[in-house]
C-alpha cells in the first residue's frame, strides 16, 4: 500500500516516525521489542502517535503506528492498546509538557551506562558532549516500571523547555523535541556523546573538560546551525527509500 492510500490521518508524521524506528534499529538504539517514540498531533499535545505494542522497530511501517489520547484512560483496553509503560510514560509527558511535541525513550547502550553511574552528569569534553551542556536533567528517583504515576513524576522534571534530555537514572534516556527530525538527531548525538564520555573514562586518564563559557558557546552555535537536524533526517529517509521502501506503507 502506498502512503497516499493509507486510511489514517497525519501521513507525513507517520512516515517520519516509521523512519525513526527503522533507523533506531539500524543504529542499535533499541532494546528487543521495548522502548517507544511518540509525536503530538493536536495543539495541546494530548493526542499523539506512537508505536504499536511489542513490535520490533525494524519492522514498523507508517500504517502500523497508532493514535492515542493522553486524557482517555480506556486506551489501554483497546484491541490495539499501546504498551502499558509506553502509555504511562508518554501519556504523562504529553499531558503535562505541551512543548514536548516529540518524545523518544530508549535503553541505548552508552546512555544507559551513563544512567547507571552514581554521578550521571555528562561533562563537556568534546563538541558532541558540549551540545548538551546545561540542557539535560537527571532523574535520580527511579521507582520501577514507567506506569502512569512514574510517567507523571518524570513529566515534572521536564517543565523547563530548555531541558531537552532526561537521563533516567537506573533506566535509560528520554529525549524531547519539536519534530521527529530534531528529536532523532538529538537522540543520535546524545548516544554518541555518552559513548565518548564512557570510553574516555575507560582510559583511566584525566579528562580534558571544556570551560563553562566555551561549552555554552558551542551548544548555542550547534543549536543555531542551519537545518542540520532536518538534513540529517532527510538523508536517513533517502537511504530507507532506496533500501527499505516498505517503511512508508
């Protein structure tokens, strides 16, 4: 089925989410059939698209993506109900953080290692780590699976719209943004940044940490870099168009 034949609304949004799932699998950012991405489709963010329950990211197509309402608790009783932890975490964030239009949560390798350290701060030791300087929060109060109460608690940590990443202690990472392209680009670079830091620690040698002024300057420059996230994501979609064109179905 071609994307223009799909019976659902928000076709472009579904295609972009499907592309993000496929590339998360390609880059090994996913974990089995867990983890979840969502994208708000109404003004206050309470209606959103997300992946179906227990589907491997590498198989998700645009037509597989479901639409749910964060204010409708009966959604968990639907035949196509989302994963209960996906509903708890993403529902809470979309209810309480309207600026979080797109939400991506994964248990990627290096981000999860960082989240497992007693000190989960990410020091600015290179350009990629500097990108996140003063732009993340750390959740130090993991309380079990991300059911509704846990989702609402996590949402309170993201009230400051300048904080785009939540390092979820003992858990993983959650990234927010205005679009799928922006959010996936941020997730991609956060995993690279965490990897650089963790591997630098493994050398056992002193770290070359940037000054706060230089780190902030670099972060601002990267935020202003023209269309980097959109061009990155467009390139990824072009590769899928050639190699896995069924993602748009």
